[in-house]
C-alpha cells in the first residue's frame, strides 16, 4: 500500500457513496449527531466503525494505545467533555481487545522510553487486581483478563469525570465496557456491573 493508492481509494469511495445518495456529503457537512462515544485502541486491526458496522456521523471516536482514559490526559478528557456536554452522546464505550500490544508490553519488564509513563497506567490496573491476576496460572488467560480489567478501570475513569457525573443526573447516559476478540472478530460486552463497583468508590470520586 502506498500513499497514491489511498487517494485512488478515496475517489472510488466518493463515487460509491454518491451512487447511492447524491446528497451524501452535503448531508454530512451539515453537522454530526452521534449517540455513541467510542474510546478504543489505536491498533490498526481494531477499526472502530467497521467492527460496529456504522458509518460516518454515527460514532465520535477517540483512540490511543491500549484504550486508556488517564485523568491528566488533555486529549482524552477534552474528547469526553466535548462528546458528553456538547454532542450529548447517550452511550460511552471503552473497547479493549485481546492481543493488545500495549497491555502485553505492560506485563513485561522493558524500558520503552516515553511509553513507560503511559503503560504505567496499565501496571496500576494490575496492582489494583493483583490477587485475581496472580491466581491465574495460564499466561494467555492472565493477559486476556488484564485486557478486560483494563477496560473496566478505564470505564471507571470515565465515570470519575465531572462531565459524566453531571450528565447522569440530568439525562440518560450509560457507560459500556467491551472487548473486541481479534481472533474471531466478535465484539463482547463485558456486562460490567457498574452499580456494584460504583457503590463502593463513588464516595471517594463523587464530584457533583
Ligand atoms: Co491494543
């Protein structure tokens, strides 16, 4: 694949869209009204729109290494504020994936430069759930479980924000933890029991 090919693809894509609806791009240019905010991994195999079967205008997307929501990350926090307060999305999804290189790197001891502080957030997830993870003897299963627990903790980070806490008092908004299984292509809902988790911790993280 070279850059020239991309532009050929783009011209073909425009032609295909216009064949179905000649006003397709005119409609898109009016504005966006997505009901989902998707926070996922930058991994090239985990395409947000394609795996969900949605098109342009339907999902507001934020991607970074290992689908993290660090509280001091200006980019992730701005995306959440914009999506919740201005676009008024009804659903916030944190989507991890099994075979995540970021999570795998955090399980190993190696100096990765600027990636160290980023991946440190995943090591913190491990520390929070050390008893459960240490009890898993199969390395592959432990890796998969850390992917799931990381999704859970990033969902909790979403709920810690004032924007989400404020919105949840005023309207319907929900947070979902999903995992994409690269091996089968399946999207899995982790069905995280947020009420149970939040019951214990909201006393600490309650802002609004
Ligand atoms: Co990944």
